[in-house]
């Protein structure tokens, strides 16, 4: 493939969350799980047949419907996600995982629960302090999520599938770093 063909392919893939690449994954038996922020542990959503999908709302230019349920002071990301969901654009998602990192996300979770009654809708609390108590609590939160995913989707969330998911995630981050290193060169072959 030449560079223009790649560019066109990538442009098409990022245009919508539901795309041809996702369709192939679903056909191969993957289970798409929507998540909202970096506090959600993508590794848990990558184990066995699970496939993490970062929620976004391309093309949303207004949030008239979402504004009925969320304050105009709620961040535009959250309102746009709700608007996108109200437009039935997330039909391919089989479950949702939110993080209560802010009140806005908590309200989004609540509205998903109220408006859509999804089969799987989970929210994890994240610690806002560092310490043994916070770590123990967070481990418990992640274990609760692990068990809920395993039970609901009948997926293996044991040590081996989680190790594979961690290994894949580490490899991905290594590749991203190598691309970033290319951009640090005096004459970078890749630019932003």
C-alpha cells in the first residue's frame, strides 16, 4: 500500500467508532466493551475475547438531547457521549465500564443506567490518594470488575489471559515509544 492508500484507510477507520476493523474483530468473536477514560484499566478489557473501545462522539455538533439529562455545566465530552448514545450510535457495544474519576463521569454512568438499561454497566471508583489503604481498596475494585466481566461475558479472566493482555499492552506501548523516538530525530521521518 502506498502512503495515500494508508492515509485514506486510517482516515476511514477513525471517522467512526464502529468501523470495518471493528466489524472484523466482532466477526472473529471479540466482545466490544466501551470505556471512558484512562482510569479504566484497558488490560482487564483486553483479556480473553474482550475488546476495549474508547468512547468518543465524532460529528456531534450539539447536545440538545443530552442537555435534557445533564447540566450545561457538565463537560462537553460527557454531554457529547450521551448525545451520541441517544442517537443510537453505540449499538455495537456489548458492555460499559466507567470510572468515577469526576462527578461528570458518574452522571454519565447514571444516565446510561437510566436511559439505556444496558446488560452490563459497571463503574469503578479510583483512589484520589496514595497509600496502602487506597491501594488495597483499588485492588478490590479491580477484582470486582474482573469477576463481573468474567461472569457476565463468560470470559476467562485468570492469570494466563491477563498475562497475555498485559504483554500485548506492553508491546503496544513499546511500539508507540519507538514511533515517538522517530519524531525526536533531527530530521524526523514522521511528524505530528
